[in-house]
C-alpha cells in the first residue's frame, strides 16, 4: 500500500470515528500517523533522475505576496491591474502555467506580487503543479487567496484544506508550547494553564508515534492534539491570509454583504475595478509595514525616499539596514571608479 492509499485510509477512519472521551487517544494517534505520512509525501524523491522544472523567482522588494486560487478566478487580471506587469488573461482555465512576478508600488514600498498557476483539488498530493505552487507560497509574507464570489465558500474550504495538509497555517499563531527532546529521563509534562484537549497520556502516545521517548513538554495555553503535532514536526509555516472575493458584480448585494463581513475578507471586482484601493490598504496592514523618514541635521525631512521596516523594528534594526546600504553604495561607487 502506497503513501497516498495510507493517507486516504486514515482520513476515512478519522471521518467515521465519533469524537468523544473514549476515542480521543485513538484519534490522536491517527492524526499523528497522518502528519507523518503527509510529511513523507512532501519529501523530495531521493532516486536519481531528471529534476522537475521549478518556477520560483528571486525574492525582491520590501515584502512578498503570493496569489493563489483555482483557475479562472481573476489572478492574472488582478496582477495586471495592480502592477506594470502584463499577465495573460483569458476565459479558459490554466492560462498561467508558470510564476509571473510583478511589483506593487504603494506608500514608497515595493511589494513583490507573484501570480501563481491555478491549483486544483489534490494539489498537496502533487496533482497539476500543486506542489510547486505551494512551495512558492510558503516563502511569501502574506497569501492572497483569490476566490470566485459566484461560487460561495466552496473554493475557500477546498484551498484551506490543501494548504493545511502541507503545513501552511493561515491567520494563526504558533502554539505556545515548549518542547525539547532529551537523551534520557523519560517524559516531563507540565502546564501553566488548565489543559482540556491534551492529557499527559495522549501526549506520551503521540510522542511514541514519532519514536520520542524522552522529552520535556510545557503547555502555556490550552492546545489541541493537532497543534501539539505541529510543534513536534516543527516545519509549519504561520502566515496571514487575505481572502479576496472577485466578480462581486455578478452576485446579489445581500451575498456581497455576507462575504464582506467574513473575517479577513475583501470583496472586489477586477472587471469593473471596484474596491481595489481598499484591498491595497488591507494588504498594507497585513504586511505590517511602516515608513520611516530620515533627516539630516539642520535640514527638512526627506519624504521622497522612506525606509520601509516591519512594525516592531527598533533603532538598532534601522541603523543596521542603513549601514548595509552605505557599504553597498560604497562598493558600487568603487567599482564604477575602477572601471
């Protein structure tokens, strides 16, 4: 039985198992096995042979945003509207077959926008070019999930499931669990808050599934078995996601209101260029960027060329960035002088 068949079998068993106190240990072990098999599925093949063609591009600008979604939802049209890059757009599916980068210039910042090929159901198992799309999405600072407003929430649920299965956690924070494997001493389990989802026995069973028999575990919040498994695996990516519903000009005003009121959601129409300015404002907030303006002593501040930093940056970060820029400028001038 291959890995895909094992994953499907475990998913079927989880779906038909009732969730209660008597089955929580069994479900915890099934979820641990499922995470192991999914991790094996994503590992690159060790067998020699021709490598598949990738389409990642060099990271540039002040931030990177990945556009993901099903085919024909308006990703290429959105890229053409927001940047100076022309991405082919047509009424048929899979118009975009590779990664097309563009740059959004907003508030003095250069935001790299990646138009990725449309993914299909089963992308996490390698259907279409799903693995390549997901690999690029993991490198982004923010994900824009482009959805067709005429299809309700179906696309959103399917895409969330695909990204969840490959370790991308949208609009969530890393679980506040301290975990450290040791060479001896058995399991040390403690918590600073009442834990209702994970008992010491369940934690021990999950660790045994990963061949870990000596570890120190401290729960600082009431986490689920899935979150504890994420901490053990350690390769999960937690990133903000903006759900963008396109084609709102084709649905009723009541449906537009319902979609717009959902958390982390923005409604737009690329065809009629509706609400694009508000989308940029929301994207700026999700990227958590700030503009810093410098001034020389005795002169007015220079508002033409801001320094773009992340929220929470300190003076040390700014000084370090300015130092790097000064060194690069010096090297550039030196090269020009020599040649």
